[in-house]
C-alpha cells in the first residue's frame, strides 16, 4: 500500500540519497562514463581480463533468481531437484536450491575427476572429504575458504559462494565461448539462446526451460511464474529503486538493469544488491555508496 511505501521511505536513509542523486546519471557526461569503462576494461584487476577471449560471469541469488552469462534474467522455483547450471565438456556445475528462504543452495562442481561440494551450511567437501583448513589444492582445483565467501577455482569454471547474500557467482573462461550448456546459458553473446533446452529447441516457458535442465527428469519441479511489473509490490519497487537508483562508478563496467529486474522478484532485495556489489568487486570496482541494507 501507499502507507507502507511511505513508511519505508521515511525509515530508509538510502531513499534520501537516492532522491538527491536521482538525476546524477543524466548529468554525467558520456565521455566520463566511457573513460570509467575504459579504465576498468584495459586496467583490469586480473591479467586474465586483459586480452580476449574474456571471462564471463553469471549470478544466482537465493537459488531462484538467475542472470545468465549473456545477461538474460531467469527464475527457478525453490526445489529439491538438482539443476545443471553449466557444463563444458566433462566439467559441470549443479545446483540444488532449498525451500527455506533463509537457507543457501547446495552446489556441486565436477572437474577433471574431482568433485567439490559447497553445502548450505557453508561446509565444503572434496571427493567426499571435508575441507577444514583455509585452502586446499588438488590438481587443477583450488578451494579457498574465507569468512565471507568460498571460492572454488578451476581452469574453466570458478565458483564463488557468498555467505551473507546467499549469492553465487559462476565465472567461466573465455575459451568456453559458445561451448557451454545449462541453465546459465551458452555464453555466445545472444540472450535469446539462453532459452534453449538440451534438445536444441527453444523453451516456450520458464517452467519448460527449468524442467529441461533437471539432472533427474523424474523429479517434480514446482511451478514458476515469469516476471510481471504489475505484480511488484509498491514497497519492493521503492526499495529496489533506492538500492539501484544511485549512480556508482561500477555502472559503466557492470550495468544495473538486469539486477534491478531481479530485485523486483527476489526473496530479498538486499541479497540482489550485495550480488551486484560482489560482481563489481571481482572486476576491481568497489562501491562508492553504501548499500543501505
């Protein structure tokens, strides 16, 4: 209701910042915008971002809201079914989301005969054996355990699971371009292809798309509704506009449009905002403004 929205606005310090800086993007000269993009593109935080083919990152928030490698925004219902997120040759990443809103997802990464599992309680196993130390390296697979995130690095897929935001980022090597399969898309520069099923046909609905990437085709997937602006509560709309309406120096590097759309349908708007911040950080860009969450 409007009363709820007004109440949220009065309690949110971010809304005041958002109101005062709402026109900042329009006032920022295009050359400055391009300069920021060029700086972080040609002076990246990692050498692997310096020359093509470039790595690409997809995001999963709360196990349900997805941004593919090519930027398409998808949804998957909370389910005990295991979903294939990404596969490159024999390497694969599988996700099992949780019904409880406060629970993180279960991720299974299989690379070069090694299986790493990141569980909802933030414990990690490698080939079934718990990892207790801050890091473990076996072959080409490296696992780093930090207070705020777990990072699993391989030559083709890097999985980062963030504890506070219930977010996972999936970064793939540029050498996988056009050779990926899974719910996170093909990474070929075409968002339309992210609706393709394993059979090569285009899914007619989100329900069909999610079902097609089940590991067990007998597992029952709950219904999932597509995004509709008409069904977004006013309070959530105000909150998302406050979180993503403020201009930051990361905008030229990571566009906000997909995250703003995801924010409208997510379980927790702050988780989406932190996901955006996490993606910016992987590119060496730290937030200028606080998230307000």
